């Protein structure tokens, strides 16, 4: 497997608006805003700290309200940045020396020692694979590369059928195991490799949230591209407000805004990372059951969950399942989801009942 170093277009970018604060973005996008509200008692608002930066080929923004024992901002900035660097180094398919790439190149069947984070994120990936009947599949890497959505983005047209069949033989989450103690991965087929692109940013948002809690923050919002995790409220007690992108191929607009308290939200879609051939749109989300990118008219799925890793992975899984089966799947599990479909007459929204309640 050819893990190349690249600062990566496969990770999503996010736009964030905090009043007027804005970061540039280029893929599945969530936008969030913290609106000022009038407090009944005029007491000074806690200071809102914003730590912007870049990670995993995209942008992040960490916001927290200073608790009564203030967190040293420089320390928080340094630690958040170091944590993200560490996760990127271990989980990126764009770096040949990452644990994930080294595990992909390893051909043996013994337990392969990895960091606790990698073991945890792969274990969570396997749970989501099972939950979605393999629609989300953390071993989809050979197909992602074959279709040109990996580190080398060189296609623009569908690969030949035998190559698809060959790559499919090298995919299968059932051939992968994760162990937490001591942390390690194991494969029952030598060519199994791992692609964490659909869950790593969510996992990283959870890790930052945990770190902020350790520092004493109880009101925060962590956004890495289209994956957000919130707790508590923004300035002057108002809930964090999160904007869901209109799934436009270019340009940017907000489809709708939701208010979140202690929850994570993620969007996955086909509108930033795709190619077209013979009038067909081929998305970077691959259906492991067919070995092909999804080609249905589902432009994006947004889902609210407790953790960001789960939301990130499920958003991708629901995109694979598609506008009907995915929607029914989400309704059955009472998940709060927004499906946006592309039709001849524009975008059409499908909200699950749980999402309706968020409004
Ligand atoms: P983004 O990359 O924009 O954050 P997603 O979270 O949906 O969007 O992740 C998509 C990425 O996940 C793809 O670029 C690919 O690397 C990988 N991927 C594609 N299809 C699947 C799948 N069925 N299961 C798991 N990962 C996938
Ligand atoms: Mg995802």
C-alpha cells in the first residue's frame, strides 16, 4: 500500500462564524455561531476564548468560556495543538510513518502494537461497522485509493471492473480486530488496511473535549471541519448555535441552524469531494457492498449523537445507506438526522422526528 505524505484534501474543512469570526472552508461544512443574548441580571459575561488552527488537512476551532479559575490560554493552545499533532501523526493515511500506514503495510497475523488512541478509534469504527451492517467500513481503504480519493488523487474516471473486484477482496471489517489492553490491532487477511478519514476528526474532537474538561472547562465548542462537539452554553448562557451547510458544490450558505447543549453533530456529503464522469457524480463515500462510490441523490446527512466519533462515522454510514434505507434506519433508532436530497427542483430536506424536536 502506498501511503503518501500529503496535507490532504480528503479531510473536510469547516466554516465557523462566531458573530463575524470566520475561517475558510472547502468540504462538508458545518457553521456555528454563538449569539449574544440579554441576561436577566447584568453580570459580566465570562471571557470566550477561541483557539483556531489547522489539523488533518483542514481547519479547527476550539472555543471555551473561561471558568471561575481561568485556564491559562497559552497552555490550552499548546496542549490542544500538541494533541492534534499526535493524533494526526498516528491516524493519517497521508503519512507513510503513521501507525495506520505501518499497520497497512504489515503482512503478518500477530497483534500489532499501536497507541491507545488508535486502538480505541478502530474499536469504535468496528462497532459502527457492525451497527450499520458494513455500510461504514474502516477497511475500505483499497477502494478509496482505487477510486482516486486517497493520498494520490489521480482519477477522474471509473476504474476497470477487475480492479474493483480485486480491491473488494481486500476489504472487510470482519477481518480486523482491535484490542485495548495492551492496545493493538490484528488482521486475519494480510492485505487489510485501515482508513480512519471518516471518523478521525470526530474522535479528535472528543479527545479535545476530554482535555478541556481536564483543564476545568464546562462550556465549550470544539469544531474540526464538519465535526462538532459541544457542552454547556456560549456567552451569556445561550446554547451553542450550529449552522448546517447547504450542500452547494461551490459557494457557501447555511441550510439551517440548530441549537446544541451537550451533544455532537457531524455532516457527511458528496458535494465537496467528488468527480463527474459521463454526467454522473462519483462521491468520495464508497459503498463497500458494491465497491463503488455512492451515486444516489443524497447530498448530505447531518446527525446528532453523544460523541463526535460516533456522529462522524454514522454520518458517513448513513450516506452509504442512502436517502430511503438510511432515513428509515435513522428513524428506527430515533436518531436526530437531517437528510438533504438533490432534486431537479433544488434541495429537499428530510428530517427525522428526533431532528424535528431540535428546532
Ligand atoms: P470527510 O472526509 O469530508 O470528513 P466523511 O467523514 O464522510 O467525510 O469521510 C469520508 C472519507 O472516509 C472518504 O474520503 C474515505 O477516505 C473514507 N470512506 C469512504 N467511504 C467509506 C465507508 N463506506 N466507510 C468508512 N470510510 C469511508
Ligand atoms: Mg464521517
